C-alpha cells in the first residue's frame, strides 16, 4: 500500500499519507490539487475490487453518504474510479477519533460525554430521516475535530430501511462491543439499533471502558443479547440518575422498551445536559457549544451565569470602566457588542406572529428528499446560533428553479413583514403565500408572490404585500449567492 503514496487519482487527488485501513479499503490523506485543500480518500483495496458484492457495498456507501448533509457527519465531496479501483472523497477532519480520546483521557467529563452523545444522536437523526441506518456506531467512527466537535463517519455497512441489502439476515456486521441484540441475532436492523449502540458509546465515555468483555467477539455479542449493561453509577458515582436512566432506556434489550426514535433520545439528553450544567454551575469545551443549541425552554434550566457568561463578563467590564472613568473605552465596547447575529427590528410598530415549534417545513418539490433537509424548526427556535440548512450544491449552483422553507401561521395571518437572519448572506429569495396545504410540486398557482429580496443580508427585513390572511409563507431560494449551502438561522413573521 505504501507504494501508492505520491500517486494521483484521476489526475486530481495526490495521496500523501495512509491514515487508516480495513479489510475492504484504505483511507489516505490526500491533496486536492484542483482546489489546493486536504481531503480524505477511501480507496477500495485491489484484492477486493473485483468482488461484485464488496464493490456494490462500497458504491452503496458513496450513495448513502452523498445524501447526507449535516454539521456532525463527515461530508462526501466526490467519488470516482481510478485504474478499476473505486474511491470516495471526504472532507478531511484534523483531530482524533472518540476512541483515541477515551484511550488518552480515560473517563470523559460527564457534561462533555453528554454533549458528544447529543451531537452523535443529531447526526444519526439526519441519517435516519433519509431511511439510512449506520449499523456500526462506535467511537472509532466518531471524529473529534480541532474545535472539539464530533463528526460521525464510516457508513461503510450502512443500508437503507427500504432496501433489500447485501447484509442478509443471519449475518452480523459491526463491532460486537457496541452491537444491538437484534443485530447480534441477525434480525432486522432499524434506527433503534443505532441508538442502542450510541447508548453503549455513552456508557464507555462515562465509564472509560466498554460494558462487556469476553473471550471472543461472539461471546461479547451474546452478552448484549442476554445481559443488562452494568450500572454506570457503580462505575461513576457522580453520574446522575437521569443520565443513568437515559443509558438504560437506550440499551433496553426489547426494542419496544427503547427510545422509539432519535428525537426522544435527543430530548432526554438535552434535559440531562441542562441538569448536569446546573449541578456543575459551569460549562466548558463542547458542552458550552451544545448548550447554545438547546431549545430556549431548556436553556432556562441552565444557571444564568452560564447562559449569559458573555453578558456577565461585559457587565463586569462596564462596571470597571465606570469606576475607572474610562468612558471612551466603555462606549467602544458597547458599540462592538457580543458578536451574535444582529436581530433587526420591524420597520414599523408590528407584532410578531407566534408560531408553534413544528411550524417550519423544508420545501424541495424539484428534488429529493422533498423536505430538503431535516430540522426546519431550527429556523424558528429563537436561537440565531442554530440554522436550517439546504443541501450542499457543488459549484454553488442551485441547478433548479429553487428550494425553500415555509412557515405555518395557522389559522392564517395578513403578514406585513418577514425578517431573516443568516450566516451565509448574499442569496436571493422570493416570498410566496397561500391559504391551503402546499402540494409537493412546482410551479403551483396556489402560491402568491408577496415579497422578494435580491440580496439577503446577515439580517434582512422584507416588506410583504399580503392582501388578506394566508396560512403558509414560503421563502423560495432562487440563487445561492456564491455559497454551496445556505443557512437560514431565524425567520419571523410580523403583522
């Protein structure tokens, strides 16, 4: 394999270092000579590239990951074939695996472990929303980047829930340290199986070791089938009862006793993170990052000094400045603010339309999936640090008439203004409205144009000319403004 170093795939990707290997493929750090950036290349091994089953599994991985666009999933950039050997190009993540961090550090801080579990669960949720099951969730397949964020990788044995896959019943794939009981028994695997594995990963982050050990992989797998996980509080007394209960539910032997879906697990993990922060009275590292993404109702459980640490520091600086008589310096600090996205006030005396938490929906009638991207609710959660994202469009070209996100202002409202906050300014949009439920097609005469923005700024207000109450308001993105992916951090309607 070392002889491949220095070679260039498809005249573009120069292999520079070998960073991982498996039975089917080898992973290299490479240089994309076209864009002059580092990438990761998964290259199928020569000895298995002629095997049709392995070749199809490799191609399926490329198809599966190409569907996914999420901040906590290692993204696919390209795929191709060189000299009869297929390869996949991924974003290069500088850092270490979660397994390496556990080996280096031992037991992780409780809050950090919960924060990583939330990020992994959100990534799995994005995959499950597209009917893709990872099937090999383990800390070796979670990368921790230089900023401390978790990214799930290696969908090499993933399969779609509605596909007759190559991993037939009766055959166990995946690492048995984290394998779900149904997977160990060769039974059908669902998203709940991934959540079981995540529960085991969370246990390991807290305990510093996997729950079961045995003389063979089969022996470990059978323990997952027959034995309950050891009590994590016995291994780590400071773990709260709430967190222990999350692990117990995630790793229940019977699927009907587990979390039904990712949303349920994420909700409980978010509650636990707020509880752990309140107990500790402080937050550090990735714990701080994830706390900023919690729904506002859960953030209220976090101590004020943690939620508003920056504000507290600014206030302290103001007090010192007043005492010291440095008014000019104080004025400069107040002018600069905190660095958060600005939130424009409506141009006139308008009142904001109150929307339910599930009243935002992605809209992609000209592509797949038709909701474009999950978690549209992040665009109306009141937190400008979270965002609904479009898919990634290579070349920063939309390649279709548009894509969008719409708000459900039930039962209907004559909206006068729409405000948009985005961290990817420059894109264009038309605002449409309608009274009846939107069909998944475009164009459709039911949509009435009520406003437009040719160049959306970081904070923009769009005047609307709705003549009567409409229930649905659509932000139809027509140009990406030079971005490969548009972020809609916050939308708000005013009447």
